[in-house]
C-alpha cells in the first residue's frame, strides 16, 4: 500500500490559527492546579476578540488575565526594607547585567551590578572548552565580589545567567537534549518536565542560578534561523509545553523544593512575536494582527506565568515597526498589568540599543517602557553611567527605577540567595559527576527515541536486524557537533572536537554497539566506500550547525548546488543496498529527491548527545522484536516545495507534503509513491544573494569588528563598538531608513564579513566583487586595505587608500574589484568565506550599504602591481 498524502490528510488538524481567550484561560487554570493543559479549542473565529483591522494599537483588555501564583506580601516587606536603604547608585547597578567576557569581579565590587551572564561565546579564560571547575570558580568569584562590603555598599547576591537551552549546553560533559523542534515532536509534556529538572541540576553544579529558557516562540516561517528553538508551529503544543518546562526547572509554586538548590530560575522568551517576522528574518518586524500576536505568538506566556515563571526575556523583533525592547503597551500594560506578571523582564543581548534615539550605552526609553534588567554584555559600564544620569535628571522616574529594582530583588529573595553560601558550597556546587550522569543521559536518550519521526518505510525495511552487516555513512554519522546543532559549547555550535563530548554517543557509536552486541558487524565509512558489501546502509546527513540570523535561509532548499548526500544515497541504492536515511535538521526542508532515493527516511532533528537513541528505534533487539516503536509526530508541517515557507496548519490553502501531526509507526504501511522533484525554485535562487544589503549581512553571514587589542564583537544590531572602542558602527540611511552602516575608526581595527560556509564565486571569468560605499574621511597615515579570505592560510589583500581618496566625499558610489585581481593575489575564489575585510587606522569613516558579486561597477579599483 502506498502512502501519498491526501487532501484529507493535509487538512487533518487544520483549524484557524488563533487561540480563543477562553481556551487560554482554561489552559492557565489547568496549569495552575498542576494538571496538563487540554488541547485548546480554536474553532471560533477571531472577529469578536481582535481590535479594528486598521489599528495596530494593543488593547490589554483583549489579553487573558492570569493569576500570579504567589502571595508576595511577606516577601515584599523584605524587599522594601532593603530597597529603602539603597543609594541611587546601588539601585541602578541592580538593573544592569554584564557579560563575563567584559566584566571582572573587581568591576562588580565597584559597580554592584545585579546580574552577570555568560553569552554563547563567553567562557572562563575565553576558552569554549573550559573545565566545569573553572566555571564554578568564576561563579564563586563574582558571588564573593557582590557580597563584599569592604568598600561600602550592600551585600546583594549577584544572579548568574546562562543559555542552558538544550541542557547545560555551554559546559563540556553536560547532558545535551534534543533541540526544541525535536522535543515538540514527542508531544510529551511530562518528559519536558523531567528534562527541565535535569537541566536545572546540571546547571547548578557549575554555579549558575538562572537559565535563559524555555523558548516559547511559535515559528511560522521555516526560513527563520531559530526555527529549531521552537517546539512547534502550533500554539496549542507550545502552550502545553511551556508550564511543564517551567515547573521542571523551577519546581512548582508552593512546593517545599520550589527554587531550591536543585532548581534554577527561568526566562520565558522571546517576548513577543519572534517567530512571526516578515520573511522569517531574525530580529525582523512582526506584522500580524493583534489577535494573531496574542493567540499564536503569545500562547506560551499565560500558562508559563501561571506556573510561576520568574523572568520573561524581551525580544529583538518589532511589532509593526516598534521594537519590543521599547514597547510599553506589551511590556507593561499587557505583561505586567493585564497578565499580572510579578517577575522581572530582562533584555536580550544589547537589544535596548536598537531603539530609536538609543545606543547600547544610553537608553532611558527601554526602562521607561518596562524593561527591568538590561542585558548589556559589553556596554554595561556606559549604560550604568547614563542610566544613573537619567534617574538623577528625572528622565527615568524614581518610581519606575524602584519598581525595576523591586522585581530584581524579589526573585533573589524568592530563591533564598541572601541566606545561601557561595555557589561551590551549595547543595550541588562542584558535583560534576552529575554532568552527563547515566540517569540524566537516559532521560535524553528517551527524548531522542520519542522525537524521531518516520516519514517513509518502503517495503517495511525498518526495523533492521542487528545481526547483519550494517554500513553507516554520511558526514553526520560520527559528528557530535553536527548532531547537537547550534548553542552547543559555543554560540554557533561549530569548531568542536570529539574530546569535547566525554559523556555522549554519536549515532555511529550507538549503532555499532548494538549491532556488535547482537552478533552482527558494522562499518563506518563517511563517503560510503565499504570494505565488504553491506546488507543495509544507514546514511546520516543534514544541516551543519548554526544559530540565530546565521541560519536564516532564502528558501527551503537543502544545500542548493551541493548534491553530495543525494549522490551517496543513489550510489548505494544502485549497488543493490537498501538505504535508511537519517536526516539531521533544525527545520523541515525540501528533500523530495532524497526521500525518493531512500528506502526509509527518518527526521531526527538535532538529537544532542544521545545518538544511541536512534539505534534503539531503528534496530530490532537480540530477540528479533522491535526495541522501541516510532512515537514522533511532526510539530511542523513538511514542505511540498522549497518555496512553501509559510506552511502552517490552519492557513488557507494548506497543502504540505506531510501534515502537522504526521508520523508513521511500525504498524503502518509506510510505502511512499514517487514525489515530484520540481522544487518550485531554482537551485541558484539565493546563490547570488548579496553578502550585505540594507544594513545587514546576507543569510549565513555575520559582520564582525575587531579592535587593536584583538578583541572582537559580532554586529547584532546597528550600534556596536569594539571592546577597545577603536571601531564604532552606527545606522545611516541609504535608499531606506537605516539601510546602511557607518563605520568610524579611531585606531587600528578590522571590519569583516564572515560566511558560515564557503561561497563559490567561480574559478575564472570577469566577475567583480562590488561594494556600495560612502567615503566621509580617510586616515592621515597608514592607509586602508581591502581583503578577502578563503579558508585557513588563504587570503588576498590589496591597498585601496589611493583609490578611495579619488572618490567624491560624502556620496554613495559603487566600487568594484575584479575577481581576477584577487586570484592573482592568492585568493581561491571557489571557496570564499570572508567576502570582505577592511583594515584601517584612525581617521577612516566609511559608509557601507551593499556587498556582492556583479559584472561591473561605477568605480573599478585597479589591481596594483605586486
């Protein structure tokens, strides 16, 4: 029997995307009394609940009311008693959060900040593989600084936050759970609660009390680079999972162990609408109706608040052009007043700096809008000083400051931090044997098993006998970094090695162990070139790790222009070998050709450290019976074409290849009729996309600035500076508002575009590297150099100071550098990974609007003689 998804299957579970207020209220009530939220009824229309169609104004009365599950009367008496003793300087310190890469314990002794964080690339000693003991030692040092009153000031314990987003994932040896996209496929809130509990325990061993999780985004465009951080495109699933994770990490309000030393405080994020931006652009603009914002993107917040979430993180995105970090109606009127949220609102990485009239070091508007704790990783000192001035001038009212400080102190008192010793002396401090403990890994292994979604099982090729000769191939077979994805040991999850995962099994490890234990044999050959012809091949392939905007895509093609995985599958099939494909990805992608070429196809998402969970499901036991059946059901609809970006259950014209909720079991006939192999877009679509346009890098590219001292900063928003201040950026207009960036050098510094994967610009031909620039000023000495990079020890550099001097000042012009010139100076233009590098000294002021590949330019830069 062949499974070709029918219109009825595609319509299954179809419903209007909006959640009704009464349904949300029911979910909140259930969460508040410890029961699982019921499936939310979305059959009604939104007409009676949403504001007028021509208005983007937020009406708090249309949002659900939530019961805050605490009586804070006694706690607030303690808070107010302490608050009354604080100086304005101490108050301002409590609402600023600095990053460990840019603040020291000595700084904390002076400035008395309320919190510190470890960002995705911030580690003790600047080493991503720092030992757990180094993390704990650092936590102790910051705690001791916050409690030291020798220089004056009050002893107020600092809170240490970290992105523990799929386990304590910054720490070597920690248990790594599947990313949320996989967990959503389990449909198991009880499992989420257990995952939260384990994550909290492992986080506490290294000294942190605060996890920046869970993410309750509801991604609606799968091109978004953070799709895998969402549990599902369905707000119902997210609304069910949010309270379970909160309770797992924090404990249940009222319980004796709530927020004790075995639990951590959460940050429910990113508030609000991060999964609904136009075009799936990270940090973009969400242009949905008020009802959609509430019912789809806001679905996770009421049940999370009802479960006692202590923090909510503001989002980078805008709602109809207004940045959330400055959106008073949503931060204060809806979240705090209507939904009765009594915790603190924390910002995201320098997100306040994106507000009009603000910089990363100066932004009264964000606090006045309702932000309580500004995440100012490298800008904390300047933000402290400017905020202090704004309070003294009255621009930030004292009542607003006191409210923010009260919320910060409230969570510290609620966690009992004032009575706790240093982190290493708490119940779990230093118990590093709990990192990757066997019982924790078993929870993660179960999560892997339940997350797997079987899309095809032609001729019931699965489950496999382990007593045969099994070939395991593909570049994901024995790569723990690839199977774990972004936010693993570092921000992007790249550049790691096998030794960084001491408590983990690759997919190959799990298959080999079980096959050999059953008397079979297994061979690993990434390229599929076997020594002995196998009885079956398991090919593991998929996306390489990425995070945030570096994962944004122009379409849903899988590795356009690179058919190596498809060719491997086809070659093995042509040799008469059945092929089971295991696809690693952070989102559904168009893989019709790979589906056609495979006998069985499994969506394995990003499974984390427990690759053996895949063998548990694919392989029979020694007794010949299946060990575990497939349980996973799609939390995201699978695209029929690569241009099916917005492919969500309930929309008009819903026509996916595999519908939301689809997932075969071993009881199902799993044959799949041949699929069309027309992607709907060309493999070249996006291939010639600019490297930089409209003031932001293209998909998979980031802009990095590096100062004279070698320290760098990712340009995540328009206003950024190197840590040493030798290079600053600001937004300027070009064709559109803030459509370009203005770079100003005050010392030796570098600005460069870094590509997530190499770009082939061709080995020959007359193409040109183009850039639209504006020269405002040039260095008095030292010159300007332009370069491209092409991997390790591969670069081409040329002086361009004289060429820039010949250009008109203050005017936008398009310059070009022939690729032949770059090749002549050593560039391999078939693998460009740094498409533009500009090095200069003090005095250069340069506008940058666009960088790309073209045929010609208005001003060609001559290739200087070598």
